[in-house]
């Protein structure tokens, strides 16, 4: 099977899981603040990866990692499993959800920008067009067709959300350069996120046990949305260029809108269809490799 097909399949699985973020965040933060919700979700993710590593006989690998390896994985964990989410949740608490969502999904574009100097990947016209289609589709879906409704009212909060998007883009690009065993690597990522969120929870809000209503969202978030999806994302990054798979991520908010319709009965807006068409066009443009795909696969082998 082509490595690009594997990468696209893993990315689309990530999209299906990441699109659940509004659902689990909306239901899981009833009775918890953003620091507490992130702590419990990260703890579940860490335990899931630790148990999986133990059952798979991968824990001895931890003893073979050098201090530099631990430092690299700790840094990646801070970027992608703590800083991104704590700034994103801060944005949702302090600013309009619409502008936060639009700013959040600047990270696929930032991946393409960062891939050039860090991974030496070419920014082709095709990938630039795919990104333009994808971001336009996201903006239309999130604004429900009223682009004038997107206003950046709080520059400070918006800057922090963009910083969070930059942190996840940097996490994704740098993760492609790492060759650590994925399960133990993700266990370390979420161990770092658990410790960091416990510290921020202690100082910013206080320790709190999750109420019964938040347990299922925390488990879904910890095991799937912020857990298994990271393993899929690492596999995707290892099988294709980061700049190739990034535009497919724009499907996430479109699917998220569908989840909100299904789970919360939100109205269906015609703009959703327009946004979906643009996002599908972005994926089609980006994955159109009749003559270049084989050469790309040979380079990746």
C-alpha cells in the first residue's frame, strides 16, 4: 500500500476524532474549568499509553532513552499536548468562539510554512492552493456564511490563540524529525502534559474531582480525541510530507459542525455545504499526484 494512502487514512481518522473536541469540551467542562479538564484528560491519555506500552513489552525502551531524548520528548510534549490546549481553552474562555476557531485552524498553514525551513519540504503552488481552499472553507463554515461576523476584537487573546496554533504546528513538524518508538513517546508526551496541567491547575484554579457528568467526556477525550489520535498523527507524519497531509486537517471543523448538528440539534446552514465543497476541493488538489506520487513514495522509502 502506498505510504501516502496510509498517511491520508491516518489523517482522516485524526480528523474524525479531533472534530469531537467541541462536543467533549462542551460536555466535559460542566463542573470543571479548562485547567482541570485538561489535567484529567491528560492523565487518562498517559495511563492509556503507559498500559499499552507495558502490555506490548515496550517499557524497557524507556531505559534506553538518553537524557537528550527525554529532553526532546518533554519539549515536544509541552508544545503539542499542553501549550496548544491550555492556550486554546484560554481563548474559548476569554474571547468569541468563532474567532478562536478560525485562528485555531491556522496551524495547518503554519505547518506548510515551517516545513520549508525545518524539513526542507517545497511549498508548491498546488499545496498553497489547497491551503487557500481549506482555510476559506473553514472560515465559511465557522462564520455560517457571514464572513463579516469574523472580527478580531481582543488582540492579546487572539495572539495567544495564534501562539497555541504555532506550538502545535511546530510540534507536528519537529515530531516528523523524531524516530522514537511511538507508544512510549506518546506516553512521555502525556506524562509531561499531566504534570504541567497539574501545576497550572494548582496555581490557577485548584484541584477538583470530575463530576459524574464529566467522566464519559474525559474518557473519550483522553483515550481517543487527545490519546489515540496522536498515535495516528505520528504515523501520518512518518508516511508523507507534513505539508502534504496538513490541508486535509481543514475537514475537521466542517465535520465538527456536523457533530454539533447531530449531538446538540444545532441548525443546518447552507454555508456548511459550501464550506464542505471547498474543503473537499482542498483535499482533491492536494492529493492529485498522478505522475508525482510514485516519485514521492520512492523518496520516502
